[in-house]
C-alpha cells in the first residue's frame, strides 16, 4: 500500500521515517519544503501540493497542529482520493471534530481511522510510541502493519471518537503530573536535598510517573526541550474541559492546572516548551532546579 503523509513537524517526521525504515512506500508533503526534502533523503517521494499527493497514494496520514489545519488539508485531498481509500488522522482533535471529519470523508467514499499517539517524540523516533486507534475494526486490521512500523503499544480503543477521548485523558494526566513534579522537586530543593538523589528516590517510589522519568530529567537539565509547546498543551487542556462539561464530570485538578498553563503561556509565549511550566515556580522563588548528568533531550 502506498501511504501519503502530510505534516512533518517534530512528531510527523519521526513517524514517516519509521514507515520508510520498514519498507513502506511513502509520499510526503509539508508546507515547509525543507522538511519534505529531509525525508526525500530517506527514500520518500515528495509532492508540492496536497492535491498532487492525494492523486498518487492509496491512503493518507495527517499529523497536524490543529483541527482547522487538518480540515483544510483533507478538504483539498478528499476530491482526489480513490474510492475505498483511508484517511488516518493522527492529530489530537476533539471527538466532535473526528465525527464531523468522518462524515465529510464518507461523502467521497473514504473511510477514516483516528490514530492519536502518546509517549513523546523520543519514542516516536524509535518506533515505540503508543498508538490509540478509533474506528472500524477492519480498518484497524488493514493498517495494522503500518501501525506496527510506527508504534510499540497499539490499542483499538473503540468506534470513531473513542480514541480522541482517551488521548485527551492521557494528556490531561501528563500536564497534571508535570506541574506536580515541579512542585515535588522544588520541595526537595528547598528541603536541602540533593536533586539527583531526590529524582532517583522518587523514580523508585510509589510517587513515580512517566512524566517524572522523562520530562523531569529535562527540568533538571534546564533545557525543558520536550518538543511540545504551550499552545498545544492549552489546546489539549481545552479539549479536556469540553469533555468535563459534556460528560458532567467535575475536574477540579484540570481547572487549576489549566489556570497555571494560561499563566505560563502569558509569561513565556505559546511557542515555549510545555515543560517550562515548571519555570513559573522557579522564577517565583528565584531557585533553579538543576542537577548534573541529565540530558538536554530525551533519546
């Protein structure tokens, strides 16, 4: 099967590269031509427009920063996609958007599979990111070999829209853990503890989390370079807030963390790393959380 891949940013580039490494035929497009050219060196075909790409592939994968961009791209592609082809949407979007996009695809006899991922760009680079699929089971099985090329732990969550819910839940937890980890490390620092020893003790305790093991290291390094922006964090927290209202579930921690991220966004800007949310506490107390031997980027 020939896959078209649109959206070659921090995450998309790694995912498309994994497909190429596994021998899949991949045609790529990104509005930043340099990103497409970097994958051409790895064996990808390059097209200059979404229309051109959609005319020469069997299925299209999108990995884009917002529902608006996803819809703009697929609107250009759908009229030129073959009957019975698939659109695999890997962006983090709302359940409402997933269902709306699916209805648009059906008008062109195109099936949709939602496939948000979680775990971080460093795992995507290794082909070990977690994949959360929503859609018809036969479509999930059809594309399973491609999913295996890109990811490690692969879940079929349920019908369309279900993966959007679980992805927002996982991101909500990650942002809560991030704020909590910053506060925990600051308590250790102000309590006179060695931060390296404290980090290791937390990692070996009941208080450990995936965020502590990964982003906690970037905090201690001071790079904060997780490859995920404040803008994207607030987008996902907004989706969680929508689900809170839709499902009638009060999310007190979510509301507090969202306020903290709004303050971080105002202070450092939307392009700042989401991990820099911890810098709010560092700046407020005039105390950096640093320890030797921690990486500037996750590998």
